[in-house]
């Protein structure tokens, strides 16, 4: 979605050398090179943006923004040295009528000031009242949330209020690599169409803005007003501490609690997730004790003064660090029985390498979480998604109709900064409604079903097949040509006498994704090793495998294909698999075949995405 439109000015390519003392100028900008690694940029013109030229292969330059001689902020930007990959805007509107100087320190060594002057960034700095955010990426998703430009990772602080879903996210507005962590903000009335809002929270003297949560204070327990939106996030400076903010305008802007930080520890802890416990009449906060592989549980009457009550951890997957917790209650199998679920994201140590989301099912008494054990008395490892690209998943607070709706970051820390996009990096998964079901082993598991709003994406089916036999020779169906082949596929397969069934997405260039249903093993695998561009990381070509949680040889799949992702939901969400793909050309066909023995397609529909 384009929120600011137009084209960049011709001044972007203009530069003039001026003055024997090392000063140069472009229109409205004066540049003074003080040394091989230090340059002053004085803003003389009145414009909305200073457009900063970025070269991703460069190291960060430290940009110290001085306003009327005082340090206002420091940002890090990969300023271009030999070429310009793209531009990012620095918003000048808060400083109208003020004296603005940027004291820039670069890390690349120079032999002389003359050499430093030749960097591409200096002659391509430009002032502009407009910013072109027209999509220039072939792999930008059609129906998944993405930032209009810049880097995005963890979803943060999500809440629902007055018919609007608020999604915050870890955001770098000054480049498409991780840096300058702030809270970006988008809103939606239907979980499909997203409006990009202004940056909600920016770094303070305590550090950059890491992950956290928001909740509605319906009882005015914090004293900021009834129904105030209260946020808590990790201030990441020399240490990691927890900071409190509140909003009087439904989350568009936030004010900082003057006595921040409200939680301090001697060790690394982050990503506070808080909710109101009506039964106990108190706030509960879960904090990731990252390096200790545990979650800390605090309580508070007012979200300002917190008491550590217990810890849970040192079980489950233990590699890497624990991050991004979420604790909530769900009904079991549509009954009145309730259990608690603790989501624990970790990186690395995921089931298929890199980052992933595990969870625990158990009980919570208001102070302590206790996980259920299996028949052998052990706490089992359970995964929320069996793909490579599902991380930092957390849920919305105060969702309507008692729904527990979650969303994740659709990437993996192994290669997130190297995927073949540049104007933006990373998308969110589809929103998913969560529930609990009992499997044949007697264990409770978390089901993830595409949120019901997603059905509104469907156009008129282009393919509809029923009761068709599958043998070694594949049944092949075309995928929609509109919108680059993005679509939703519904397929119900009865294995009958077959032992293995292949579902292959392919294009004319020979690029393909192969999904294999192994009937005896009760698994579905996803092979993206020949899916398209895979050589940007040794960790990207991969095969992922999910349990199908069925015993009767029947499998039902909902497959969502977007420009650079495939999400598979099986058997009413009993398993999910999220994987990025980057085909050179869109996939054009779905082929289904049986390796041994005959099977049957009970139902197959392919919906184009509106």
C-alpha cells in the first residue's frame, strides 16, 4: 500500500564542489568534510524530507542529528560509498524553523579527505517534499502485511479496539537491514487491508525500542485514564530494561512514563507480554530471560510496580535464546475445559534450523505456570509451525468474540537480511485463530487456522474437481494467471491404497515445490530446494516435515500462495507450515500423483486472490 506518492527530484543526481576549505553544496544542503571519517551536513532548505542514499554492502555510518546545537537523536545508516541501492527519508517536518546539522561519522577507512569526498552519498543527498513508495519489488506480497519500505521483524504490541486491529512491529525506517529499532504501526478493520501509520515509538536515552506488548486498561489501574492503551517494551541500550508507555489517542502516539524503566534485572531479559488477570485482579507480565532459557512471571496492581512471582523454563528446546513470550487461556476441543498455553519463540534451535516457535500447554494459577507432561512424565517439545519461516508469533490483546488471533514474522534469522528484496525486507504471516485439540496420543496440541476474514480474499474458483482418481500419472491443474499466480488452494485427498502422494507446484522454468504426503508416517513434507532463487544462503534450500495428526489416510489442505511465500494449513489447522519461496517466474500448475497405488481427490478448488 502506497502511503506517500510521487517521484524523487532531479536534485538527487546533482552535486557541486564549492570552497577551498572542503565544503560542497547541493540544493539546500551544505557539506563540510572535516576528516577522512567525519562530515558535517547542514540543512539550509525547507523541505519535508532529506533523502539519504543507501548502499547495503556498506557498514553503518553514525548520523548524529543536532537541532539548534543540541543532540536530538542518533541513527545508523549504510550511506552509499560506490553506488546507491535506494533512498530512505529522514523526516524534517518536526524541525521546521530550526537549525539542523548532521554530524556524520563513517567507519570505512579513507586515505585522505579528498577520497572521502568521492563517496556516492554526498552528491546524492537531496531535499524533497515527496517520497516515491511505489512498489519496485517482484517479490512483494499481494495479501500479506509488509512495511512500505525498510526492515521489519517481530510483531509487537498488538491490540484490538473500536473495530480496529493495531499491529506494531520492529522497524528500521533507515534501511532494509536490522538497525535503529523502533515500533512501526499499521491498522486494519478486516486483517486484510492495512494502513501504514506514523512510527509509534522511537528510541530514547535508554536505548532502542525492542519487542513488547499493549493492553487496554479498562479499570484505569495505571491512572492514565479508563480504556487507555498501555504499552510495555524493552529499552535496549547497554543493558536491557523494561519501559512503560501509554496512549491517549488509541495507539497513534505514546507518552513515556517519567520513572522508566519499571523493571530492571542484572541479566539480559526482554519482550514483556502483559495481560489483565480478572480472577486475581492483577496484571500479569511474562518476560523472556533470554540466555537462561526461561520465562519470568511478574504481577502488578498498576503496571508500574512489578513483583517477580516465578519462573518457567530449562525445558523444551534449549538452543539459542528464548524470546517473545505469550501466555493465554483456550478452551479444549470446543468444550468448557480450559488450559493455558505459553508460547516461547527461540533462536537458533528451531526444528529445521534457525528461529522457530515452540509452545507449552499447562495450567496457570495467577503466579506460576506448570506445563503438562506426557505419558512418560516428560514435558514434550511442541512446535507451532513446521516451516522455516515462522517466528516471533504473538497474539492480539482484547480481540473480539473471545478470539485468540495471532500473527508471526515470516522469515528466519539465518537469512532474513539476505533475501532477494531491497526496498523492504520481511512480511507477516497470515493472521491465525488458535485453538486446542486432543490428538490420538492423548496430548493437547495447538491448532492454527487462517482467520475467517481470509475467506474474503477468494475470487470465483478457476478450478473445481471432485471424485477424481490419482495414479502415477499426475492430475494437473493450472493456477490462476492473475496477480502473478497468487491463490488459495483447497484439496481433500483420500490415500486409499496409496502409500505416498505428491503435490507439486511448478512453472515452465522447471522451478518447483514438492509436497509429499507419507501415509504410513503420517507426515507432509515441503521441499523447496528447487523452488527458485535459493543460493543467497546455504540455509535456505531445505525440506521441512510436519505431522499430519490423522489416522485414516485422509488429508485436507489449505495452501496460500503469495509472491514469495507458501503457507500450508492441514486438517483444520492441526498442523501449519510456512515457507518463503522466490521463483524466477510464478508457479503455473499444481500436479497431484500417487507414487504407489491409487488414491482419490475428493475435492479440489483453486481460488484466485481478489
